[in-house]
């Protein structure tokens, strides 16, 4: 009967509930066709799982009746809202679910033990705020200017009128969806996730976030330049692919890979502990 006692322990029930809520959120995202948000959420959940696992022996799973009831109520609210999973709900549900799990696990008094995990999930809630700030600085115009400059520097006869990039045999217009808002927010959130995992100085943190934002903007501008070339050479099928979800997702992964390479080369490799050679 030892196996039955093991299964009935609270931590296994909490793990099962957390896995179910994560699966439910990812199901929402797959139905909503949000590839960037899907990849970001996967990274967030993996980062949270790693953080919890590293501190599993330090966490006290003791919660009161009120905290448990409040946590169950929050999760029940998410489950009821799942009947209509579209819209902003897919961004706020992870934070509410995570808050409910923390309350059930450790109660209100120990809620601060999970501040990193709640901060990570809070980035999804703030997604529209970040998007609004980027729209306020007219990111479409900046992307159009930089993409036209890249084409000119590469030897193409490119010009610009407003947010339109003009080529001798075609033109593309940089709308809000192609301005790089999603790419920049993706990279910004990933940089915050990295900073919560790896201890860095304030100066290093600022550099890390700046590099992430610049990479998101640069790679998206490169994508817009490629789309302009494809239009100029009448490659409609190629244009549709790289303009759509799959092609855009590939460029996002390129940004993530380059950022990961930078972080490893600049910071992580210096944190690696070399084994003792045995010399005095």
C-alpha cells in the first residue's frame, strides 16, 4: 500500500493539476493559431517547471482553508471561462491559474516564495500593454525605413513612401502585424525569463534586454526586406509562405537562437564551473 500513500500525497495532486492547466492553456493557443504566443508560453512553462524543481525541497506545501478555497475558486473560474477560450483570456488564464496553484500549495502568507513564477506569467498579461507602447512609437514606419535601407545597402533599387517599400517591379506595405511588434515582445519576454534564471549585474541586465529588442527588430526588418524582394520577382507562393504563420515563426526562432547564442557566449559560459584539477 506504499504506492497508494505516495499517490495521495499533496505534491502529486498539485503536479497533476498543474499539468492539466498547462495542457488546457496550450490547447487554447493551438486553437487560436498563435505560433509566437505558443512558443513563448512553452518557454515560460518550462522555465517555471525548472525553477520549481530546483526549489522543490525548500517549498513548504502548507495552506489554510481560506487560501485553498480562494485558489480553487480561481481555477474554477478559469475552467468555466474555457467554454469560450478566444480573446484576451488565453493571456490572463495562465497567471490566474498559477496564482490559484500557489494559493493551494502554500497559502497567502508564502505567496512571495513564487514571485518569479508569477512575474513570468504576468508578462503574458502585460502583452497588450507592450504592444500598445510599440504602436505609439510608430514601429511600422521605423521598420519600413530600416528595411528600405537594408535593401539599398544590399544593392537593390529600393525606395520608400511612408510605410511602403517601393521596388522597380513591385511594392510592399508594412502594416502593424508586420512591424515586428510580436517579435520584439517575444524577445523582450525571453530576455526577462533569462534574467530571472541567470544572476547578472544591472549593467549586464540592461545590455541583455537591449540586445533582445534589437534582435527582434533587426530580424523582422530582414524578413520584410526578403518579402519585398519576393514581390519584386513575382514569387507569390514564396511570399505567402514567409508572410504567413510558418514563415514568420521561423524568423522568430532565428531571433531566439541568436539571442541564446549571445547569452551563452557573453554570460553563461563564464558561469560554468570547471572541475578541480587536483593541483594545490
